[in-house]
């Protein structure tokens, strides 16, 4: 199945159902599908062929959704790029993917101005919104030209590339994970089976970027014919979010933990009507237990956790909404990532790639229908990451006797001090329970005696006066002495990636400058 036909099927059955709502407009599934067909015609007319890559440098909006489906229908592969990427990053993604076409909005066009030579592989630029610059084709003119001409989606093989998804790059240069049409269809179905049991009558929201987690959910929402509310072009507008959830009676959305924390820290959070919410799917970075307990208290029992990676989008393990409990015998599972998703296998292996017993830490590996085909033009990285069908995640975790996964940390985030392995997340979870602490980031820095020493960057809660000595004593009273941070520094904020994930690479960088004994 061509994943673009997800939209075609829904539009055929429910042409009058509202598909998208955004600030200033709405569109039915019939209208959205017709525009996607028109854009597919335009791409083919411009010379885009089967297997070609088309970069989407667009903020959240209807143009992104319709172009994405148009690219898939044409048999090409979409390369979604976050609108907050710099022009230098855009040039890298375009060059690495070999994209022959680029779709941008007015804001993107401003950034690209004067940098056309840096996009050497791009033969066609389509602009959505604003007066088209230079040789840019106007998206609305293309829709008008090809409107009313149904486009029969190219009959691709499930193994053909549909979405070239670039990794976050927090541990090195971004790589393109090859997500096939088969992967995209499987991910959409499995999400509906496990994470959110959506129906035609439900309203969903896109509060996070469509180029990542929310975009995968979009496939599921479209498959079910849900109305989809698009919150903002880019970034996360907490004020608007708090108003739009009750206004549109939103039932489901995807959020990263940073977004959830922004919501529950907002003074209006407890006053907001959350009664329409059924499913808040979250993942993408660690969700600390203390923050999760507060979120459950404020927003209600609506959370469904996923663990996965770009290389197996949104799919690895899941903790059911019903298992998000803070009391009773199952409360300990709140600190887990849940159990293997439907049709997915999880195992933990040692350094020799041999499976380890339950309760033993090791590298988390995933196998199933949603695992990528490999990295784009990276055969060595592919061979290192994919072994006998198993995706080696680089995450350290362990399975309990019931098959629930407990993550300990990223392999690259593990600190080795005096020959002892230390997992910063364990210490971060503890420090967050210390009164007066709002955020924390723990990482290793060079140490002449121990090789590495722990350093903690802490953001105080508003009005709090907690001291370094108090935090070190708090940790020392609850964990082994070697897990106590050598230095605690109070900072204004923890660095984040464009996707809102804590960026330990950026936090560590100043302390490892010039060091060559440890690759980070």
C-alpha cells in the first residue's frame, strides 16, 4: 500500500468530514485530498519521479499535510525538516538526501533568499504563502492548475522509501533513517491498537511538530477520519493550548515531556477543562516520575507512554493509560516504559550481543515491522545498528520478570568514574524530588583522579533558595557516595534541542573541549 492512500481512503468514505482546523480556516477530507492530488500532479510535471526525495521545510499547517500526502502519492519520498532548522542545517539535509524539490512557506523563503547555491540538488522550489520569490512556484497556482484531476497513487512496493527521517543529532551528525511505506502503514495501525483507540468522531490536536512525533500520529488520525486541529506553525504556545483543548474538545494529541512540564507549571493549568481528553501520548525523551505524577493529578488519567526512536518511529514499548497509577502494587511500573508494542519484540543484550537475564542491564534492541530499512547512504552505520533484523538503540535498560522495560540511560550518557558505571538519569530522578528543584541535568566531566566526575546543572523552582550543599546532602543520604555530584551549579535553563529534548551534548561540550580521550 502506498501510504499516501491513507488520505485517499478516508476522503472517499468521508468527503464532508472536517479534516484540518487551523488559525483562520478549516478544510474537509475531500478538499484536502483533492489538493494533495493536485500537488502530486505538479510534482510529476516538474520532473519528480518515483524514489526521488522532496524536502518539506514548512511549519505546522495544512500545506505541510497536503504536500506530504502529495509526495507519497507521486511515489517520491518526503524529507520533513523542522521549520526551526537553520539554513546551514537545511543545506546539509538537502545535500545529504539529494532532494530534487523543496517545498517552503513564506518564512522559509526569507531564510533561503541568497542561499540558493547551497541547495545545488534542488531543481524545483514550491512556495506556500506569500509572494513567491525568484523562480519559486506558487503552491496555490499549482493547486488551481491541477485541481479536479484525481491522481492515482503510484503502486509502490512496501519496501520503498516513503519518509526519510533525520535523527536528532544529539550524539553526532544527523543520519537519515529510511522509513518505508510499509513502516508508515504499520506504525499507524499499531498506534491505534496500543496507544490511542481513536474513532471517527474524535478530535485530535497537533501541538508538537508534524515533522516528528505528531506527524506519525497524523497518519493514525487520518486513517480513522478524525478532525485534526493544528495549534501553531512552530514552537509550543502554552496559552493557546490551554484555550484550544476545551474549545475544540480535543480528545488526543502527542506531546514531548518538556511540553507537558510547561503545561503543568502554568498557573492556568488547574483551571483548564480537561474533560474531553482521552489520550495524551508522550515520549521522545525521559519523563521524570515526579513530573508525571503532577501531570496525572492536574490533567487526569489520560497519559499513554511510548518508547521508540526515529529508527523505529513511535514504536518499541508502551505503558498503557490504565497502568499510569501512583498507588498499589502496579505503581512501580510508572517508572518503566511499559512492555513490547503489538507485533514488536524487545530484548536486552550484553557487549557480545548475547541476550541477558531479566533484571540485568544491557543494550535495548527492537525488532518488528516498524524498524527502518537502514540509514540513507550510511552502510557502515546501518551494519552497526541493524544486526539480524534487530535495531540496536544505544539505550541501556533492563526487563523485569513481566517483560516491562526500565530505561537507565543512553549508552553515550553513561558516566564511568573510577571504573564504576553511573547512569545520570537515576540521579536526575532523585534530585527532582528535592524541594526547590524544577529541572536538572546530570553529566560527566573530565577528572584527573577518577577519569570522570559528576556535575549537576539545576534550575530552581520560582522563589526557591535550595543550595548546592543541600542538594549534595540530599543525594548522599539516598544513594551511594560515588553517585553524588561533585559540583552542583544553578543555571537559568537546561539546553534543549529543536524538538524540546534535553541536550546533554550541548551541556557537556564546554567541559570536554580539547579532550580526546573520550568521544562524546
